[in-house]
C-alpha cells in the first residue's frame, strides 16, 4: 500500500526490512514443522529469532548488543529450568564452556574478537549445551574461514581486515539447533 516508502517521511524503505521479516516468518514456519511440542517450539522460536537479530546487527554494525544476548541468555536458562529445553545442568555447563573458550580466544586475539562474540557464544551455550558449543564453534570457524577467506580474496584485502564473527556463530548455532533433533 505504501509502495515501499515510509508512511511518515516518504523515503524509500530498505529491502533489508522485508527480508528480515520474511526470514523471521520462515524461522517460525520451520520451527513449527520441526518441533513436536509447543515447549520446544517456543524455545526454538526464541533462540533462532535472537540469532537472526545478532546476525543482521553484527553484519551491519560490527556490534552484538547486550540488549539481545543478555535477555537471550536469561531466557535460555529460564526455559531450561522450566523443563522446556535441555537440562539446566547442560545449559549452565554450555554457557560456562562457551564463555571460557571464547574469553581465551578474545584475549589471545588481542582485540580481534570482541566481547559481543563472547557473550553471544555464552548465550548459545545456554541453548545447545557443552557438546553443541563445541560443534557450533567448530562450524562457525569453518564457515568463517571459507566465507571470510573468499571475501578477502575477492576484495583483495589483507588478513587484518575485520570480519564480523557473529553471523558465522549465528549460522552455525542455527544449524546445530536444526540438526539436533535429527541426530
């Protein structure tokens, strides 16, 4: 009805907004198709929605806001404690393992990895547990190496070029979540 323009100012609306909305709708449809009960469906919808927010925001701004990951972590722990997700022991150990591993990487990289990535991975750990943390971290590193390397080659940039890691963490965590029920 608005022909792709803002109702208030009349400026064109970026294609990003409908794409993110369609992706969110696809996430919800996928969760409904994959999950066998309401509780795991709610957990999947919450988790994958937060991953989508982190993916898009880090890609655009190279920042992962605390406003996403801190409530996301709390939600993961609460849903786990309520028995809707993995056991609370696994959620806590996944969170702590992720925090420990990413903190070491952040310190060793001397600024190459930000604290947003550390907190995001800790949030992921609250949903996927310790084994999921290891799978997610491996898959994210693999994706980052392949896609990041291709990007650097294509743009003829060097190794020191900053590439946001959050999108790779989000994609790997989403894959871990989706594959989880099948494995």
